[in-house]
């Protein structure tokens, strides 16, 4: 595939809303798991989205990365995260809302080149 086609396709990658990850009972892995009947382009886009999300999360602060890990990977509740961080559930909710916005913005920047 020519480089210009790869760049074009990369720009067309659809960003998955981080809130959509909340709605997936199986978590991020199942959301992006390859279905043998899936369109190869969809699989490529999903993998690219996962890569962009990983880059965006890596650019968060240490505390925000911990919130992402606990909430999305370990399926902890906001109350549990609050207890682990020594803050209120309300504060964790604020942190989560802020980091979701930051991730959305960063992923949009990364996807646009």
C-alpha cells in the first residue's frame, strides 16, 4: 500500500469515546477483539484507535494514569478508587471527567496528525 494511502486511512481513524469503554462489560480488550468475520479495515482502525489511546494515556499524569488503570482495567468503582487515593468519590468523579476530556482532545490531535 502506498504511503499516501496509509496517511489517508490514518486520518480517517474514528476515535472511540472513552465513555463507550464504560458500557462494555468485557472492558477494552473485548471491545477491540478481532472478530474473524470483521471487516479488515475495521480491525485496523480499532487497533490504531487502541494505539492512539495508549499514547494518550501515557501522556497523562501519574495520578490520572492510575485512575484509568483502576477504573477501566481493574473495573474498580469510583468509591473504591477514592478510598485507594484517599479522596472522596466525588473528587474521583471530577478527576475522571477531566481526564476523559483530556484523552478525547489528545486522541483527536493524534488522529489528525
